[in-house]
C-alpha cells in the first residue's frame, strides 16, 4: 500500500508501476529507491518528479558491508 501523498510531495517512488511512497526531497527519494531496488532487485523501481514528470530508474547497487 502506498503512503498517502502529502501536499509537499515532489517525488513518487513506484515499484513495477505501482506507487509505493512519496517524498519531498530528491536525495531522500533516490536513497529510498536504491533501498527498495536492493530489496526487490528484479522489479523496476522508479522515482518520478511530479511537477515535471521527469523519471529516474533506480539501478541495482550491491550493498557493501566491508566498511
């Protein structure tokens, strides 16, 4: 179930075309999308800037536990 869209939300995060959550800052939205992509590596995770419609597809980045 998607988080309810807050009035200040600028970014929608979706998994396989279904809205998952909303964020007001791009850096937070991209970090959340990367987390979801690690959790669901075979799904398409997308961040959409709602005012402009610009879409960024999250890439899978293996988690580095060596630090």
